[in-house]
């Protein structure tokens, strides 16, 4: 018998042309209702509308969502620096520190007090026996008035006082301490607002990915349905497409729900009214350029606000040690008293005549023995100095750990971002090819599901890595003390 040779490539080409030629007849037949439509009949899929994607993966197209305001990251930070409650409290505390210093230093100014005594004598002795040094006794008569009024004015001026000296030297340090607390609050606020902004933006971008994924799966579901009705594939392809679409819808719904609390967190950080709405916007090019940071810069502890705060605390403690050390010094002040005495037996004529007197002098007080309180106060203050020294040592170690961790996270996630960006491009190309092959009947639908899942996973992973790098950059800037506000 003669041998018959088959050309495999020619056979595949013929089958493909035959399938394409028969597709119009299959499409016409799918519009007819089956005669025996039973429980195994398949309902046509719901049409899933295409959505416009606004993502870092594609060019940005900002659309009006009907919300009142649009905030960029810088605008969010500027708004927070004006309206955030905790920051405003710290600003008020600066004024409180200044006012407290004014109260403590008021003792250097002259102190004036007015006083007066109104006296009515109920009983008095008009005579008294007086014994002279020679031993004889004499009787002395004295006149006593019934009513008297003695007003007076006392003016004093502190010349030297250890407590006032301590208040004078510590006053600028207390203001500096309050300002550093405000700076620390600003740094925390800028860092928190930036990271919350990125978290919210990441979720919004994931919503765009899920929308694109849902639209893509909707088209895939329709293709699977048409091919099933045309008899090209079996029912399982359509059902698998329906399952995958439902999963994507569930992810989209969850992402939409996550936006609400994330907006609430950002509003609280901004001090934004909860009953009002705003939308976040961003510049793709600016954000991508903002990823980079100089990783060769050396860590300087002095730039950290926590290190500056502990230095101020040590200066304050040194002033306290000096105060206790020199508390043995005397207090010295000058005073002036002026008294005006009115006296008369008749109350109605009390103010008819006066007898003024005045005097000026110096007053001083020297502590001689205080039960060793001064010595123990000095000892206690120096022990507290040692605690601050150890706190400084521990703070340096903590800053170094924070810096090395932030640097490692930034470098690792930046490298990961570059790989994931390449994965997105590869996943798109693979999905396009596999989807085209499935439509031509070359590969099963399982390959489409795998390619689509890889595409969505790569896009989500890329977004997570992108915003993670941006957050790592904020952490690194904070660790190095380079947060600007």
C-alpha cells in the first residue's frame, strides 16, 4: 500500500480556517432558544461596562468626582500644619511656657502692697506704775484714744535671690523645650500624613486595577460564553470565567470599603471636618522622581529632634544643680514703708488729724541650717543628670537601629520595585498572547485564568512596592532628621 504523509502545520491551518468560517453560523445559532431548554441551560452573562483607569501604571487622568476639594500631598501637609489639634495644642504650650517665665521673673520687678488697720479700743489703762533704776516708783499718765486707723504702703525691690536667678537662667531653656516639642509634633505630623496619604492612594490605585481586572474578566466571560454556545468549548470554561469574575468583584468591593476608614484616618491627621469631603490627587512624574534619596549620607545624631530635646533637658538639669548648689547664698532686698496714722476718740472725727511716719531699709536672710535638704537636693539633681546621660546613650543606639532598619527596607523595596515593574510589562504581554491563543482555540481557558491572575498580582504587587518605597523614604528621612516642614 502507498504511504500517506500528513503535514501537521497544514492540518492546523486548515482547521483554524474552518473554525473561523463557521463562527458566523455559531453566532447566529446562539440567539435561538433551545427547544429542550432544561436545568442545564446557561444564562447569558451580565454585561460588565468598561472603566476608565486612573493609575500610576497608565497616564493619570483626574476626573471630577463631585467632591468639594482636591488635595495634593503638599496641600495635605500645609492644611495639617494649620488645623491639626495636637499641633495647635503644642503651639499654645509655647505661649504657656513664655507666660510661665513671665510669672517666675516678675519677682525682679518692684513689689508694692497697700495695707491698713482700723482699731477700736474697748478697754485701756490710763495710768501705770513704773520702777526707776534707782528703785523709786513713779506714776505715769498716758492718753489712749478710742479709735485709730493706720493705712500704709510697702514697696520692696529684690536685689539678689537664688530662686529668681534660677528662673532667669532657665527661662529661655523652658521656651526652647516647648518649641522643640512643637517641632517634634510637626515632624510626626508630616511623616504620618505622608504615609497615610500613600496608604489611601495605594488603595485607590488598587481599585483602578480591580476595575480594569473586572472589565477584562467581563470581556473574557462573554468570550467564553459565546464559544460555549458555539460548541467550541465546554461549559466549564464559562463557569471558571464566572468564578474568577466574582472573585474580582469581591476584591473590588472590599477595596472600595477600605477607602472610607482610610479617608477618616487622613481627615483626623489633617484636622479636617469629618462631615466634609475632599479628594486626593497626585502627579505621577513627580511621585516617581520623589522615590530617590541619597543613601550615602552619613547619620548625624544632632539633627534628630529627640537628641536636641535630651540636650535641652540636660541643660535644664545643670541649671537645677547650680540652683541647689548656691542655695546657701543670702537673699537681699530693699524696702520702703509709709504709714499714716489717724486717731480720735470720736469716730466721726477720725480722719480730721493724721500722724505720718515712713522709713527705708534693707532686708536679708541667710540659711544657716536646713536639715541637710540643700545637700540632698544637690545629690538628687546630680543623680538625675546621670539618668539623662544614660538616656542619651540609649537614644543614640535606638536612632542607629531606626536608621539602619529604614535604610535596609528602602534599599530592599527599591530593588523589588524595579523587578516588579518589569514583571508588570511581562505579565501584560503574556496575558495578551494567551488570551489571543485561547480565542483561536490553541490553549485551554485555564491558561487564560493563570495569565490574568499573574497580571493582576503583578500590578497589585507593583503598587504595594511603589508606595512601600515612598513610605520607606519617609522613614529614612525621619531617621536621619531630614524631615522638612
